């Protein structure tokens, strides 16, 4: 059942939518005379991952080791990421793919956790809204037959009653057959609760970006290089065709894709671009220039000039709705933001874990 959006819901929903190791390796494994056909840095790093992979936490997610190091954080191509600075990170583990429906189901089965989208809505939180409209649910991408321009995103987002992680399109929909798709409709605290249960945590924005860039200091257009496609193949689940109504799904998927459907990056991580947005633990602020150069955790509070009254956390990576005509924030270094209690069907997450000394 679809319900009309009240002004308060529009505000709520709009907020979520707008939203030295190498030297040693070469010395050991590559003869110094070899100047052509040298194995790539990424291959070496992936080998390191293969050697050091472990399973951490209660869920079954395979985590990969990200060696500590320095990198250039930010992107000169996006206004709110255009503070390029050198950041240093300690080593950490990161899930090789986004948390799946099957994994989230295990969490719910063990904890009886109820997500934000499934909870009753309190009229105190939505002053002026007809109580009859306060029905648990979430925002679902529902493109019109033909959009009238791209300025009003409420043309393609609907607040759908009963939409949740286990009913992604509302009543009657199911995740059966989508067990290996990323879980969606998770609010920030849902993701945080899962991470805590699994003995993990959500990544900082710096950790997320360092992992996505694959250990490189590049400011390239895509996490995989300068061209959208590689050898003619799509590298991520994004949107092809005329947005929002003409998705050709040339990459094989209209909405979410099973995790690991596209090539991994040089650290062996999947879907760092596209598929679903991923929550990070940092509060969102545009142009935030951290004074912390090592293991930055972001600002102490959020501030989005577009909606200054709302609390927002960073989201990264873009989703199956990203495309170059409307939202190109699946590209390298781009940032996203989301109001903490506004899940949608293109927001998920993955976890990280500290390396125990
Ligand atoms: Ca797609």
C-alpha cells in the first residue's frame, strides 16, 4: 500500500535521498631486471589479503585485512569532498562485501531486533501530521512513467507502508531468492546494532575511502580507473538509460544485485561502488577538514546547510540508482549523506573490525 507523503515525511525522506610493504614485496618476488609485465600493486595486495584473511565476528562475512598506511583522502571533482589531505590509518579488517539479507536475518533471529522501518511511529516526532498517516514503512524507489525534470525527487520516491528489510517493496514482497543481495531499508542505528552484535563496528569515512581506493593515492574518476567500463564490462551495479523511468539494466540489474556480482577492487572488496549506499560512522558536514590526520573519526556533530535541523551521517559508494545524468556519486571519492532515521531501499552497509594487538 502506498500512502501520500505529508510535509514532515517529505522532509524526512528528502534527507535520505539527497543525499613500505610494497618495496619489500617487489624486492622479494620480482627480479629487478623485470621492467615489463610486472605484477600489479593491486595483485600483490590481494595476495596479502589471501594470506591474511580471517573470519571475525558472529556473522559469516569474510573480512579482509587492510594494511595501515597513508593516502590522499578526498576528490577534486566533488564540492563536498574537495579538501584533499593526507590521512594515516592503522590496519583494520573490513567485510569483503555488503551485509546480505541472509546475514541480517541471522542477526534478527538471534536478537529479535526490530528495525526503525518496522517500529510504530510516534506522533510527537511528527507534529502536524495526521496520525492515520503514521504507518511503519520506508522509502522505495518507484519511478513514474515519465518524470517531469529531475528537480523533484519525490516523483520517484514513495513512502511505502510495511516496506522493510524483509519486505523491500512493502506488503507481499519478500527477500526469498534475494538472500545474497545486500540488506536494505536499514537506518543508521540498525546498521550500528548489527555491527555491535557481530563484534564489529561501522567504518569511519576515512577507512571506507581508503579501502575503496585500494591502497592507491589516485584521484581517478572511478575506483577501478579512468574508464567507466573495463574490457567492455560493467564494474558496478549502477543505472543505465534515462533516469528515472528508463532503466535499461544493461549491467544486469534493475535494483540490487547479489553481492560479488562485479569485479573486486585491488584489495579484493566488492561493490565499493554502486549496488547500495553504505553507512559510515562519521557525522556529515560538507567541506569538513579534519584536524586529525591519523585515524580521523569525523566531526563531533552533523551539519548540512541544505537541511540544518537534521542529524546526518555519511554514506559512501553510491547505489544502483547512480548515473552520470543525475547522481554520479558512485564515482571515486564522492560522498553521500543520510538522515539517521530515514532508510530506503538503496541503503545498506558493511562492517569493519579493529586489528587486535
Ligand atoms: Ca543496474
